[in-house]
C-alpha cells in the first residue's frame, strides 16, 4: 500500500488520502482495526527496511499497532458517538523484526483522569519484545469534533 501510494505521483497527498479512506472504512464498520493491522503488515512484507528510507515506515507501523491495541482495550467502554483519539505516543523501538514475522501489541490502562486515558503499550514478534512505551488517548464526542473540524475548515470537510 505504501509503495503504491508513492507511485501514484503525489507522494504525501496520496498517503493522506489512503489514510482518510481507511479511517472512513473503519468508522463505517467495513474494516476492523485488526483488518487494518493485517493490511499494514502485508504491505510491510514487501519493504526492504534495513538501511532504507522506509525504516521510518516500520516504526510508524509498530506505533499504529500499539495505538490499535489501546483503542481496542477501551472500545467496549465507549458510549455510542464517542471515540478515543490518540494524543501522546512515547515509544522505544527495541529490536528489529524480519519481514514477514507476526507482530502483536498489548495495551494496559494505567491511569484514567477524566477523559484522558494512559496506557502502557508493548509490541512483540515471535521471539522478543520489539517496542514499549506510553500512549495516551482522549475520549471525544465525535459529533462535536466533526463540528469543530467543519468550522476550522470553513465547512469544506466533505462530511
């Protein structure tokens, strides 16, 4: 997916469009967060990450998997019309994982302060821990967020 986005000729714009599309598909229930994780790792299988400019993509994928684990940990506790948006990511990438290895992430709620939720996150491959850190999410009302974004964009958000 990353390589195809870059080959479309618009680089970062295409990646942003793909990310927005995936978010909409998740919001509509067409894709689950687990589907997104699988797609990211399938895309990563084709990347030569060692010494490549795409090494940063591997780090982003690990962070995304950790963020998905955190959201999945609290999803059942959210009210209809709410979501928990990521606000802080402080992660250490501890070890490389060969292309094609299965990676899992876990998130444990360590603190709740009003709408703010703090998680301890870890990622592992089949051999060892490959990343760990802290992640924070904020519970938001999606209707209010959409209104704020519409106002900020002059009503051009397309929603």
